[in-house]
C-alpha cells in the first residue's frame, strides 16, 4: 500500500483535470481494470451546484527581485493556490503579499488552500520563507487553464454478493487533493486494497459492495445526482474512507442519528482500538456530510485513523509520506476488513418454535 501511495504522491490532483484521471488509471490498473469510468460535463447542474470548469496546470512560480525562483509548482505542487487563474505580471511586495498564504504557527509548512468557486490567484509559502522576502519587483507566473468544455471524472464498481440481492454496502473515498499522504492518498489506497482482498478471498458476501472514487464534496454531490434513487433504495450501510494511514488513532464520524447499521457496526469494530475517538455528525466535513444531508439521508459514517482537522499536519506539506506508514495503512485496512466481516455475520434470529412447545 505504501508503494502505491508513493506512486500517486507526486501527481497534481484537484477536483477535475488530467491528474485526477491519471490517478484513477493507476488505481484501476492495481484493481485489474474493473473500474467503471464516468465523466460529467463542466457547467452541468447537480442539484443546486454546478460542475466547475476543468482545471489543468503546466507551471507556476515566483521570481524574486534577486532573480531566484520560489514557490515552484514543479518542486512542490502545494505552492499553488488550487484553481488559481493564469497570470504573468510584475508586482511589488505589498501587492504580492495580498496573494500569499502561510502558517505563522507552523513556520516550515506549506499550507494547502483552494479557491474552486471564486476567481483569484495565489501562492502558498512557508512562513519562514515569507518572512525573508525583501521589497522590490516580483514576477508572478501561473500557466493554468479553466476549460468550460471540460469534464469532472469519477469511477465506481460493484463486487457482487455471493447470492443474488439488490442490497449494497457503500465504500466511498476521494482522490482530489495534491501531495498530501494521509488526508488524500490513504483513503483511496485502503479502498483499493479492500476491494482486492474481497476479490481475492472466498468471502461469502451477504451484500453487494459498491466502491466509489470521487473528488471530495462536488464529487459526492454529482454522484448522488446520478444515483440517488438507487442508493436510497438499496444501501444498507456506507463508509466514507479518509485519513487512514497514520499510526496515532482510530476515529468514527457518526451519521446524524448515530443509530444506523453503519454506526453500530463501525463502533463495534473501532471502539476498542488504540486511542479511539468518536465524533458526532456536527464534526463532519468530508463526504459523509453530503451522503447524510437532508432529503438524502443515507446511512454513511466517516472512518479515519486520525480524523481530518484533528491532527497537526492536516492540510499542510507536512502531511507527507513520512507521516503515513505501512503499519498505519494496514491498520486502516484491517479495520475495514473487520467492518465488512461483521456486516456479513450480523443477523436477527427469530425462534421458529412456539413458546408452549419448548
């Protein structure tokens, strides 16, 4: 799993674009080509949201008054504010500072910032480097394209139950962040190896298992717009996989009622694991939020190791390949295996013998 994460890590991904497609193809090859690929045109209405323009970047950087290249996209793709507009201009330091983002409390880290739905440009920089910038003229260069004729991509596939049924377990994960290891790659990597385990082992499945790989938020909204009626009718339990690669904790984000089959099974499996943390739905912020939204109401929990937003390196360059580990990923995978196994053996038994015959 760690090798797969290393292969995916350098690719620039966002909610649309070639990097997302390239990453899906790598995962699909790992799975033996079983993914069903889908695309939705930019500008398409998905409920009350709009699929954004497809976004691709060739290069981005800043040239200092001394002639040094900083915030180099090709050195670290987190340097670019996500969905930045193209620009090639010379500006002074005061003007540049209006477009820079840094973390004073984490001076060596590059923050991860996006602007999907507001047209602007910017660079993310370590606060340590930002403080060294001197007055003078800077060249800012971003070679990026917003294509209104592009597409949003996602993929899904179903591993069928052992006996014919329409009932499903939903496994959803997102693949839209650039180079962050736990927040981004651990979910898709664990989901991929969970699917491989289900296909390679003779497990008697009570339910079909639906796997979904999407860009976060807009992807789940898009997926629901295409499949809502089916999902509401057939999904018995669902799990959004995120931040599953570290060694620090196990976490569960509940549905609004915290009383679905998904809640009960996930709590049963996770509650005795190391440093377990339980969160109610108001702490949600990933795709379980969309799956559980009003008038959707799917029974989908969030499953993490250290929950997004609750570990120090979240949404920074320090969430790198050194923060995750093979043992961390294996722990995340084992938890999901136990959840799947528990769902298979869960049942309610009713006596077929009348009380007066006992």
